[in-house]
C-alpha cells in the first residue's frame, strides 16, 4: 500500500488548535481538527472514516471556510489507494 507522506502545515495546525479550544465548534470541525493535528508531525494518515467525513464536508455548502480548510488538509493527506 502506498503511503502519502504529506504533513499538516503550521497554518492548518494552528487553525486546528484554535478550533479544538473553541467551545462553540461543531463536532465535525472538532473531528477534522483532531485528525489534522494527529498528522502534523507524524507519519500517520487519516482513517477511511475521516476521509469520508472530510469529503462530505467539502461537498456541504453550509460549512464555514475554516472547517473547509481542515477538511481539505485531511483529504490531501489521504491514502491514495482508498
């Protein structure tokens, strides 16, 4: 299985941290933020479930720009063979 070696950028990691500290953040945004942070300085890749959540988020026109950015980051680090 091929491995995607991309990592979360500092900008997205900072956004993810802010998102997790905000008590008014949605469950979806928190999940995406946690996934993005888990991939910041590790060789981890998002799970298939997280990839599906990120994909649905990108297609949903109602989510804010920050959540879209987190979803895009998670998708860019997805397993290429899934």
